[in-house]
C-alpha cells in the first residue's frame, strides 16, 4: 500500500513540474463526467446543482475578500506604471488581439471564437499569479495589488466588452442587469469580506488550504453543469480532435504573443527584474474563477456555455504549464552564481 502511495506522490510531483496539478486533471474529469451523465447537471430549481453552484460563487468571493487586507493593497499602490501596463494588457491588449483574428474563424467555429474573446475580456487570476511571481522572485506586493484590482475592474469591463461583441444578436443581454448581478454576486461579497478582514482575516488565513478546496469544488460543479447543458443539446457535434488541437495551439500562441508584447513594454519603461516578472506574469494570465462565474451571469441557461468555456480551460491549463516553467527557469537564473571574468 505504501509503495502505491509513494508512486502516486511521484506522479503528482512529476505533473506539478509541468504545471499539471490535480485540479487541471479534475477539470478534464468533469467534462468526461458531463459527457457520460449529462442529466446530472441539467436540473432546475433552487436546490439544483446549478443553483447551489451559484450560491457557492458568492461565498468564494466573500472568502477572497476576507483574505485581503488594506495594508497589502496600500503596499502596492506606488508603482503606477506597472499597474497601468498590467491592467491595459489584461483588458485592452488581449481583446484587441482576439478581435484581430475574428476573420480566421468560419461560421461554425464562431462559438469558439466567442469563447476566446470571452477569455480575452476576463480579469487576471489571483492565486496562481502571486504564487508564480513568488517562485520567480518578482514584486509580490505589486502582484497582490494588481490581481486584486483586476478582479474588481473585471466586474464592469468584461460585460462591456461582451456586450459590444454580441449586441444585436440572439445572445444580447441587458447591460445594467448583468452588471447588477455581477455586483451583487462578486463585488459586494468581496467588499464585505474586506471589511471583516480585521475580525475574521486570521481565520481565513488559518484555513486557507480548506478554502482553496471549496473554491475548486464550486468551479468544478460549474464546469460540470455547463458542459452537461452543452452535451445534452449536442453542441459539440461539430467539434473534433483536430479542432481542439488547433484551438489549443491558438491559445498557446495568444499567451506567447501577449507575453512577448508585455515584455517589450517593460523594457521600454526600463522596469527592473522584479517589476518585469510581475508585469509579464499578471498581465498574461486569465482567471478561470471569474470566467466560470461570469459565464453563468452573461449566458444564463445557454446551451453553448460549455463551448464558451473551452478556450478558457485550455488557456488556464497551458498558462499554468508555461508560466510554471518560466518561473522555475527565472528562479534558477537568480540563484546561479555570477560569472567571474579575468581580463589579461
């Protein structure tokens, strides 16, 4: 039995080196489960799995706010150039890059392009950005600040971008209603948690690991119910292995293009090593948490939600793998002793 446990740990450690943590594998498992048992996530009512996931979303952001404190946010306020580059990259560079590729997608592939644009309009991720910046020895306070502010800005910017794309179509929604729902489901819980940080913040930090598992459980349930709806309506009938591979290559290309542009901007502004790491990491990452949450609000009861989440899930997995490898390489370069040259 111990040999099996040791082997399992070795496998997980090997996967972790490439950024493939168990959560990424569970996401794939949820898609398979939705394919085999789509009826499990198509129920309706206040106690259905979809509704319970919606309630869990508000708790996710409440706990997120509970773990924040004003001192950490204040510590990252000073470097305004870094903040500007990160937020412009997140909410302007990405959408423009995906918009420029719209003509390459034929009519049948439009939902995939819409999913790619949805990904591009999302805020930066919080936890993985800070973790990767920490590994690479970047500017951690600035990473915390930008990831946190990005989450708040995304409540307003993401619906605006999506409304511009789908306006006039069958999927168009009332902007005021969408922003109100996101405010109540995301922004209000974050602010409430932030206000209660002094009282309960220590509890949130003590049970940080358990809260992470709770977050992941809610995300997995949202992914499962979204794909259940899509599989039940046969929305993936026109998407094969080749299309998925091409989509994965496109998501990888999007990451490297954005990362390259952000790095060039950092050089133009003469950012130091720590600020360059933070800017390139935070500016090139996208949040799976916000994507799954906003998909429920922007596309309520939509049968194409599963397809819309595909680009985001692929990007999420690929960004973990690539950024993890980059972070480890940067950490090794920092620990490497300097070369001594002797001039004769």
